[in-house]
C-alpha cells in the first residue's frame, strides 16, 4: 500500500513500463476537488 500525495483523489489507472517502472494516474471529478486542480501521473518507487 502506498499513500497518495493528495488527500482528495483516487487511483484511476496503473501502468507498468517496459523497464518495470510503475505509474499511476490519479484524478477526481470535478478537477477543482484536487488541491492543485490538476490530474497527476505518479511514479511509484518502493523503498
């Protein structure tokens, strides 16, 4: 489990690149519900 960087969002899609990196896109609707009003692409990097 990875906490999201924003409080008012949900994970929309999960993509894995050919190099094995994991990306999630997050969004909320309407977009003004997100703190900076922008949907976001996030790279997940385990510690």
